[in-house]
C-alpha cells in the first residue's frame, strides 16, 4: 500500500497512536501520565490581551505534487480575525497565508512570538494545510515551499515546534491547534511542553496516524466555540467550557466527517470557561433534539445535518459544505438516524483503503472508532477507522426495497426486529435501518 498524503484541517494529538488520548466525549487531564510534571491547574484559558502566537494557513504550494484547495471563505483568516476581536493584540499575533508561510518564515514567527511572550502569558499556534508523514514517522506541516523530495529540509517539523516552545516559552499556557493530516502529532509535543511546567490545550482534526478531511469542519467548530455558539453549551449554563469545546469538536468530526479528532488537556481545569453564549437552546432529549446529527437528502445523495430546531413535523437542519453553512427544513420522515456498528478488540476484519480491501485486526476501540493493524504491514500503516471502512465477512446478503424497487444490500447490524443495512452499490451515506417489510433474505 502507498499512503497518499492529503490536506486535512485537523488538530493533532499524538505522534504514536498508541500514546494518544483521543476524544471520547469527556475531558482528559491525564493524571496518570508519568512524564508529566505537576503544574498548577489553571482555569484562565481564553485567548486575550496577553496572548502571543502564529496563525499559518497554506492552500497552495510551489511543489505541484501537493494538490491545492479552494480559498473560498477560508477559515484560517477568520480564526485570526476572531482572535483579534477577542482582544489578542495585532502586534503579538502573526498571520502567515500561502506564499508567506515558507518554512523559515514559520520558524521565525514562532521564535519571535516566544521571545516576546512574558511570564504568565499564553502562546497559541495554529496550522491549516497539508500534513505529511516521512518514512521515519516524523510529521511535517507542509510549508508553502515544502518539497516532496525532502520533507526534512523543506517542511515545518512538528517536533521542532515542541522543542522551541519547551525551551523558550516563559509564559504559562500553550494552545496547539492544527487542521491537517497527521495533526495528532502534536500530542507528544504537548507532553514535552507540559514536562517543562507549562499547561497545554491540544485540539486537532485528526490522529497522528490518519489523513484528514479536506473540509473546514474542524476550524469552523473552533470558531463556533470561541464565538459562543449556543449549541456548544451542553449544560445550558451560558458558558462554553474547554471540555464542551472538545465534545463539540468530537461530534462534528465524527458525524460530519467520520473522523476521529484529538483533544487533550494538561494542567487545565476541564470546566474552565472559553466563551459566553449569546442565548440558550431549549433543552430536550430523544429524537431530533437540537444539536444532534442525522442524515438528510442533499441533491441525489444523503449528507449529515445538525438539528437546529424542531416544530411539530418540521425540522430545521444545518448542512456544512467545505466552508459554508446552509439551512433547510425537512419533514421528520425524511431524516435518518446515524448509527455506528460495533466490533470487538481482536476481531479479524477487512479494511477498505483506496478502493481495495486488506486483512487487518482490531487492536483497540474508542468512541465508535477502531485502531487497526494491517496483516503483513508494519505499524507505520496502523490507523483509526470507523465501521464504514470495515467488513467482517459475516455480513448477510439481502434485497432491500426502496421506493418500490429492490436493491442488493448487506446486513451490518440487527436489533429489535430491525436491520441496519448497506446498499451494495452505494456509499455509507445511504446506510439505514429497515423493518421486516422492506427486506428479503
């Protein structure tokens, strides 16, 4: 197998997937981390006047081996402007976009910010673009001038970033954010920074062993939380905590992108407030509750939507397309619940990769994602996958009725007399629960 390195907007958590704490829907203080020195737990986390840092975003490269991305409504610039609005001083925050984000410029900007940041300050680093993994498992963020022939000399080494912060930052709190493939590499960097007595917040779009989506879902969610999005306030107390931010990111990446993101807190009170909301959401539970995710018709396909409000039979839903939100109202009957199939550690399975199926084994699981090892391949290829890329060989072949016609399908799960099926010739977006009246064995 040859792993293609794609851009993904994600925030990294780890270099070695076996060491990372992925998002599980609850905060993590990692009190059992033996490498971690004891730091004073902080609740003062919101970026503001005493924040220094670098926001770097690259959507095109001199090396044409790196496919470009549309700059439509790009979110790296929007995040920068939001931080400025929230009180971060222009002189303390460097914005590097596309051709300005050379490897030397990125390193110089980081070094300058760390040099200026005084005791008690906050340092923030954010990157969006392509993330690449070298043969020795080193992770690089693709600077504008990176060469696919030599990542080591031309790429922005994530390990260099961790060393620079550990050795030169005199402040108190570090934010590490990344929206790209393999962004989870920042986890080990967070550990070394924390070992130097600094508190760290890590949010990443992907794991260190996974490529990432090309959409802005991750960065958009960070912006939403910093902006006080009411739906992110899970306990409806008028404040979005850092833990609620992690939960919001986890849900957005899981349901919209089928991707595990990264979230870790080192020396941070998980209830620490990040932003106040401008309103509240009427609390409700059960089907079609505001904030929950479903599948809805979109053109000739189905796509994930978030429920905004429900009124009798009408449901207002939100789509997210690359970098744009849009709303549409559906009848309740048009929406399908999202379901994730469960497997067990040790299961022998097949995993889809670039259109082919490979034998693999599930090594561990978390939050409906499975960490797998491909048979006959070294650990370099291990990754986290969801059910949509898994086959057990035990799926039942059936015929399923849809709009008066019968289609070949496979049963993936069964409960209460209903069957969760996948149509043989369609992607996971069409997966659904059907009753006995719609299925033939």
